[in-house]
C-alpha cells in the first residue's frame, strides 16, 4: 500500500500549499484563473506532447484498453442519462460525466501502478484513451454548446477539436510517436520543462479554490456531485470488474490491474476544464475532492479482495 500512501501524500501536500496561498491571498484575486489558463493553454499541451511522443502506441489495441473504454462509456453514459432526465445543462452533464469516469491516471495513477501493480506501463492504455478519445469528445461538446451570436457552421463543428490546445498537444504527440521519429533532446527539453508545470499548477489552483467553499456535497450541486462520486468511486470499479472477468475472462494480475486503474479518483485536470469553460466548477471541485478522499479505502478494499 506504499504507492497509495505516496501518491495521495504528494497530491495532498500541493493542494494544502494552494489552500494556504488562497487563504493569504498571496497570488491575488486572479491567481486561480492564471494558473488554470497556464495549465490549459501551455503546460498541459506540452506535457501531453512530450509524453505521447515517446509512447508505445501498440497498447492502444489491447484488452486492458477495451476494458477501460467499455467501463468508461457505461459509467459516463449513466450520468448522461440521468442528466437528460433531469434536464441538466450540457456543460453540467459533460463535466459530471467526466468526473464520474475520467480517472487520475497521471500524477496518482503512475505511482500506484509502480508500487501496487509493479508496472507503470499498465496505466498507459488509460492515459491514451482519455487523451485521444474522451478529452476531444468532451471539450468539443462543451465548445459547441456555448452560447454565441450564430449557430456554429459545419466547418466550425468539424474543426473545433483541432483548435483546442489540449487536443493539439495530444494529437501532435501521437503523430510523432506514429512516425517513429525520435525528437532530439534539445528540441524536446522545452516541452518537458513546460510540461512539468502542468500538474503542480492544477493542484495549486485547486487548493486556492477551497477557502470559503461549502463542505462538499451540501451546496446547489449536491445531486450531480453525489451521483458522479458514487459512479466514480463505486460504480466504475464494479463495472470494470464485471467486464474484465465476465466478458474478457481476465483473472489474476490482469483483473487486479483493470479494477485498480478504474478505482482511481477523478482527475484534477477536470477542474481546469471546468474553470476554462466557466461551467460547473463547483461540481468539478467537489467531485474531485470527494472521490480522492474515498479512493484510498476503495483501493485498499480492492487490493484486499483481488490482490
């Protein structure tokens, strides 16, 4: 369980630092917005490019990816169905569906994969699927649903994903990996340096947003928050187990890895997306916080049952 403790300890320490900065007003009234814009427009695209440019794309066609994709679509679809029945806005429904299904496979998933599963590459299919499929779809939906003076043209609908910095960074990295070209060190180094800001910036911005906030699950977003957290923390691991064991007949370490990666909490970069598009920031913040708190006991239970 060292990986669980280490991963959560790193995340908590940076969030607490952001909380202290927010309480003191050290970064001014716009500190959160500056950090989230920095992450969304510069640091995260650089991180995704430098990561995916060196990725092994063969993991895309693998059984673990199918388990991840199917469990994600089932859980996200459940939230979207409830949102449609309750007539929630497109932004709220999209952010909530992401919070219910988009796991923290990067800054928390990697250490847990190393210390609990013994292989960091086991989170690669999740990372690739989320960045190449989930992110473009979700951000395009939010982009096209934003109010404007005129309905979006067909050209705008088709080109929306390719004008998003996150998607541009991801697709550029995949293109380099697919070409087999090895980017020279001096060329890649600026991307690596800028990408190193992505996770700390998101976590600091998240911490800055906490002072003065209501306790999670008690405000106006109570229903969507509790639904997304229930689906993320309990629904997705169960669905992943059912698909992995029942459909693909996985067992042993493969089944354990599939359930552990699905039990990871909501990713912090979802808060960046919510702030960037000014939609459902409370839903994103509270869902991430609650699912992260619940992730430790959930992961320990999974390890006890399947490890």
